[in-house]
């Protein structure tokens, strides 16, 4: 059973049957995603900035240079819209009108807050690093005092979040089904290639298992649950 919308403005209006407000679905999409696009108004001008992120429970964490206009603006507590999209396939219909894509997306509305507690800030930076590559935090040098001072960390609660999902084949009109034109889906997946050594890497250092075996998590159950429909 799908959860209710978090708010009036957080309700999906266009094709609401594709919407899900279930926390498990929202978290699964965020955990599989890699880059978020963050929309905010800076000095009267709208910007959308791609950022990596990390999730701890019901909070997303973003980070950036303390001298950045965007992070300084977000640290003041301005409204923000964050989106994450996973592209799963190209949908090729018999008509141009019904071409589409299969996707899973999340929209988060809210106000980002500056993290001032040192312990939470360290955990957030670890979460961002682990979101990019699980196991990496334990393999590298952690940020030093100066690096921590140069970095802002922002917390965005997942209180106003919604997911939207499209799955399945093309949906041509009945009168177009007799057209001699191929229709179907080209599935798409994000695939990691073989790691490439840094040119200044000391001889004899081999990539760890976390690097060699790297792949983005893929949560299949999102498409199988009855509360996510393809129509």
C-alpha cells in the first residue's frame, strides 16, 4: 500500500499513478543514484548544480567548498529542490508521440541546514564517500583539520520527498499496432569499466577489491512492488 503524499506541494500531479511516497522506494532510488541536481536561487538568479550526496537514515547530506556561493547560500537555510534520476531504458513506440523512457526518480523539497557538530560532519563526509564507493573510507586518509574547515556539510531532511517510476513497454494507440515499425525498449545500465591507475601511483600497488568489484547498487524490488505501476 502506497504511503500518502508528504504535503500538498510534494504531491505528484502529472501521471500520479506512477508516484510513490513509500520511504523504502525513495531510499532505494537515492541509494542507487550517484548524482543529485540541486536547484536553488543564488543572489536572485536560479541555479541547478550537480552534486554527489550521501544518505544517513532520513537525511541527505551534501558537501561543498566553504567559499562556494552555492554552499554559502544553502547554509543560510534557503529553500531547495533536489532531484535524482535513474535512466533504465529508451522506449521506442510506433508513433513519435508515445516515445518515452523508463526511469526512477526522486524529488526532495526542503531547507538545507549547515552541519556544525564535528562528529555529525565527519559521519556525513564518510557517508558521501561510502555512497560513491563502499569501503573506500577505510582505505584512505580522512580529512585533516584544515580540510574540514574548508568544507561545508549540509543536511537535507527527507520529509517532503516523492518518487516517480515508469516501467514496461511502449503504449501505442490501438490503431497504430498494425504499423510496420519496430517497437520495444533499449535497456540502459550504468556500467563500470576496468580501473585505470593514476600516473603517479607507486609501482606494486594494486587496486583493492572495492575498486575491482565496483558497481552501482541496483534494487530490483522497486519495479516488482504493486504500489509502483507502469501505466
